[in-house]
């Protein structure tokens, strides 16, 4: 996702310092760019950090990432919400305070996770990417305001990734074998 975002919105010629990309959809992950190189986290076994972060929020889920849309939908369904997708939950949140409560609980966890990474990496810029930020404008405003409040002394630049980055990354991945070795296909 970071690679696709960089292809669609390359870094400026000015050195922006480091940039943190925080992606939240069904997968919650992050990568950062330091001195022009993309660094990613260890790709081994899932750690318990996100599960620990979600403990006591009602969004805990043993089988999926606790900050994912699936975990949030499952929690909302347990509370009686008649939704099947995160997009439906966000749409319901416009009129239903229970749905909004679950969306906001996830957003608060995303703020906690993001600011934790920001405290460790201390980048010059933050790019929020993924469905969690793109489809919920009310939540996006709240996330940005909370991140800014926690980073008050920082000059952190915050932006939203291209909404088409996911689609374009899938497209790029699909045609990669043909592009890499056109005579073998």
C-alpha cells in the first residue's frame, strides 16, 4: 500500500524528513520512510500489542485483528446492530448512537496505536490510509484532532492517502507477472 501511495503521490523533492503511513482496514499496519527508504515492521508472528491495546474496550476479538473493521462489526453485532460490513456500520453511525459508539471506539484505538508509533518514530509527516479513514469523515476529523492534541508541540503534517490506492495496488499486483516477464505469460 505504501508503495502504491508513493507511486500516486511521490514525495516532494524537498526532504520531508520521515513519513509514517498508518493503514487501517481489515489489516492494521504501518510503514515509514526515513531518508528516502521504506522501512517496514517485522513480518513474523502477530504480537499481542494490539490485543493488549484493545483489552477492556469491547472490541477484543480472538480470531481477527482487534482494530480491524471485522472486529468492530462483530462487537456492534453482539450489541444488536444489524450490519454486516464496516461500511454499513459507518453509514448507520450517522443516525444510530450505538453504531457511532463502536466506530468511535475503533477510532480511539487507532489514535492510541498511531500516537504510540508516532512517539517511537517521531516523523515529520503522517499519512492516514485505508477504509477506516476514507469512509468516515466525522471519524477522520476526530482522529486528526486527537492526534494533533496529543502531538501539540510537534509540527506533524497530516494527510489522507489517495482513496484509490487500494484499488490501484491490487491492479498493479495483478499485472506484475506480465510486466516482469511478458514472454512467459
